[in-house]
C-alpha cells in the first residue's frame, strides 16, 4: 500500500476547456525531474489516487501537476473542483524512470508529448542537465486545438534562455494556426514535415527521443523509429528512445 503525506493546494490555474494545473505544498523528499507522484482524494470512504508527472523542477516549490478533466473518470472531476486551501494526499515519494538518467547523450534530444504530457518535459527543461548534455533540444507538443497549448510563458522563458539550442514545435489535429503544424505527430514524422521544421534528422547516431502521452502516439512513433534503426533504450543495452505512457 502506498504511504501518503498530506498536501495543501496553494495555487490553481484553469487554462481552458478541461485543462488545469494545481500547485501543492507537501513535504515531498527530493526527486529527479521527469518523475511522478500519486495524488489522491478520499472519495466515498475510499482513497482514490492516480499518478501525475511533476511539472515543477526539483529545485522549485510548490509541487505542480497538470491534468485534464476526464468527465467519466473517478478522480479528475474532483481534482478540478479543488480550491486553494483544500487538502489532498500525495504519495510519500516520487517514482519513475522517465528521467535524464535513462537518456543517452547524443547531439539532439527530441521530446515528443501529446496533451498534458508537455508538463513532464518542462520539469526537465527547467534544470541545466539536458542543456549541458545536448547541442539541440526539440520539444514537440501535439494537441487537438490551440486552447490546449498551455504553459506558453514557461516555454517563452526557455526560448529566451536557450535561444540557440531550443526548438519548440506544436502540432494540432483539430484546429489550425499560423504557428502550428497540422496533423498527428506520427503523420508529421512519416511525411518528413517534423524533421524539416526542426531542421534536424532523426538518426541513430545523432538522436535520443523521449515519447510521453497517449499509447497510440507511442506505439506509432516506436514503429517508425524501429523501422529506421532506432531501438528502445535499456539500462544494460543503450538505445535511442524512452517512453512513458499516460493512458
Ligand atoms: C506514470 C503516469 C503519469 C501520468 N501523469 C499524468 C499527468 O501528468 N497529467 C495527466 O493529465 N494525466 C497523467 N496520467 C494519467 C492519470 O494518472 C489519470 O489516469 C488521469 O488523470 C485520469 O484520471 P481519472 O481517475 O479521472 O480517470 P481514469 O479512470 O484514470 O481514466 C479514465 C479514462 O481516461 C483516459 N485517460 C487517462 N489519462 C488521460 C489523459 N491525460 N488524457 C486523456 N485521457 C486520459 C483513460 O485511458 C481512461 O479511459 C499519468 C499516468 C501515468 C501512468
């Protein structure tokens, strides 16, 4: 059974539609950027917890999670009702191996996210390690529409701090915008548009990729990578990509 510590909501942001961030003050021990915590509420006498990637970097407090409300889900409609001052349960430690510890240093680091998976990369990119280990970092955010493109201020700060080495690309599936690509990440990979836009090729020699978000994107991108000679990274068998599946 998980051990829980008590947290208190210190900030809430409703971005748009069903997207929320919550800031939580809780005495979590140190963690690695890219790890997740479980957040829980006691609902009808049962503690209901789900994993959420931390958006804050390890040196930042409070803790922050970014999620979308799933109307039929047991937890997220209740999480989105929380207000500053309310209490939540947080797992007593962070977990997960989707961190820079399992990334092989090469020239280019590609970070591919669908939906709320953007948050996990912000935690990593607010630390120095990825910038010290890679010549270029290409963050790709796939979303349905412009309303789902959150954390614009944080991304603008990263762009200002790492002008030479950072490329941020958005891809929309159900909307269009002058600044975003149109289509699913997988299609943009298959038709070469993603690499052209980034001005970089995905190759076994040059690239490590991190894939985070929905299972369909991960499955399809993995198939493309394997067909191009890039293999899953394992601790004892260094490879080219690492994954974290949210749903
Ligand atoms: C390691 C890990 C880290 C995670 N980190 C995050 C995070 O940072 N932010 C976040 O929003 N979610 C994250 N999730 C998913 C999260 O744990 C919950 O499943 C989600 O918030 C829905 O909770 P729920 O109890 O309302 O519904 P659930 O009963 O958990 O799910 C209901 C339905 O919604 C689908 N679903 C789950 N998550 C999503 C999603 N993000 N977008 C669309 N559909 C979804 C499920 O497949 C299921 O069909 C993570 C999952 C894992 C395994």
